[in-house]
């Protein structure tokens, strides 16, 4: 008996069948690609941290990561310690080594900690985990790299900031999810990121002050490294404010660690 394709019931059944088939194909594709996506994310985080440490393939003007094939080996070689600090209500309550953290978290590496989720935990009054990566820059100087996360004009922005033991910035890498090309998206350009190198996060009396992305900065050549300011990107005020906010809110949490470091 011939199927009457003009009936509404046929159309509905056909649509349901297509949804099931397409859904199954998408689920299979997502499942197949998940290991590749996870590996790419892992390597990208390693590249970000290495970039902030000054280990990159930059030319005279462009920002370039080390090759994906080289990142794991360079990360293992140059990141000599990974710590996970626990913070609650602005106080450090615990410090775990990489081994201790991995043992308690099913083998997860500290650099894979979800910073966005940790910020949400803190807002709800919970404990926030703060990864910290200790290594050596290309000149052999000891640096401490901390991840930061915030909100730009349209979506998420994030970064990694390398510091010395006095919280002077030695390198920075910033990125974004959907800022405006040619404006806010320029936070990942060298002319902006390089301005942070040498900037002090502390005031002269040792209080945490952060770094302000200042539209009215009276030091456009960024020669004064103790004014706690860098020049803003024209037309990207809100994105710049987001960078300022995440530096001040996130890096401030690490100050007790550096205070203890200098005492010891």
C-alpha cells in the first residue's frame, strides 16, 4: 500500500524522525571531538601562561604563542611549581601543591581550574581556588603567574599576569570571547599588553592598588611605572574598565601570599 505523503501525520512523523537522526549525529560528533577539544584547551592554557612569562614567539610587533607541539615540553620545563591557594572572605585559608590538589581532584591539573566557576563560588560565599604558577622567564628570573577573569563590553574577558615577588608585573596576556574588532578586541594586541610590563600593583606604602586602564592617563608613553596606570584603548572604554576590574578584584586575593613570601 502506498504511503500518503500529503497527510499531516506523515509530515509530523518525518520531522520527528529527522530530529532524532540529526540529534544522534550531533551527539556522536560532539562525543568524538571532545578529546580533541579538551586537548586543545589544555595546550592553549599552557601557551597563555608561557606567554605571560615571556616565553613566546613574538616578533617586533605581533603577539605569537610558542608552537602547539612545543608547548607541553616548554610548560614542564619552565613552570617549576604549581600552587592552589584557597581564599574565603579575602583571607587565604589553605595552600596546596600540585600533587596535593591533583590527588584531591581526580587528577585535574591546577592550570585547568575553571576561574569563572571559582569566582561564582566566592560570590555565593564559598571557597575560591586560586591557581598560581611559579617559573622562570626567558632570562631565568623567577616569576609568579596568576589567572584573572572578568566581563568586557559584550562577553567574557580573561588573562594571565606574571609578577615578581614584589608584585611588579613582568608580563601579561589578555583575551576575550566577543569584544569589538579593532576596539575592545585589541586587549590581546602587543601594544596594549606590553604596557603592563614593569607596572607596580602595589602603592608606595605597600597597599594593593592594582592597575587602572586610564582614558585620561597623563603618561601616554607609559614611562612612569609606579603610577598604577596604563593608557586606554581609544573607543574601548568599557572593555578597559573590565580589564581594570579583573586585575583589581582577582590579583588582590594573591597579596597575602606575597606578603608571606617576603616575610619568609
